[in-house]
C-alpha cells in the first residue's frame, strides 16, 4: 500500500502543479486507503461467497448421501419383508402338512376305533357262542 501511495503521489506531483504537498499526501492516503479497503472488502466478500458455496455444496452432498442411505435402508426393509413373506409361506406349507398329517391320524384313529368295536363285538359274540355251547352241553 505504501508503494502504491508513494507512486501515485510522485506521479500526480509531476503531472500537476502542487500547491500543498501535505494535502496531496492526505488525498493519496485517502484514495489508496479506500482502494485497499475496497480490495479487502472484495476479497473478504469473495472468500465468504466461496465459503457459502462450499457449505451449500457440502450440505447438498450430505443430503444426497442421506437420500442414498435412506434408499438403501428402504431396500433392506423390502428384502427383510420379502424374507418374512417367504418364511410365512414356508410356515403355511408346514401348517398344511401338519393338517394333512392330523387328518390322516384322525382317519387312522377312526379306523382303529371301528376295528376295536368290531373286535369287541366279535369277542362278545364268541363268548356268547361259547357260553351258549357250554350251556347246551351242560343241559343236554
């Protein structure tokens, strides 16, 4: 800044007739001060704008990654739901098989009950025949 101020002061003093060198020095100081402040302001503004753009990019990237994670999580839930549906289907198949087996056991149980009644009836008939034969033998 001092080099710029000295250069401007020297060039201006050579270009025009200077009545008051102190006034010229103050003018150059104010001019270069404003220029430097404007430069600093512009640089800070550009840095701030760049930082804001960078933050926006980072935020957008973060939201994009979160969306990807949510999509992946949704896919995992869908996969788990599919697996549960498969397991439910298998349980339904097993239940059907158990119902079929239960029906077969019930049918076999009914058959054995009928056979038991028939055998009991047969034994009762044989016992009755033997008793009547014994009775006829005794009475004859």
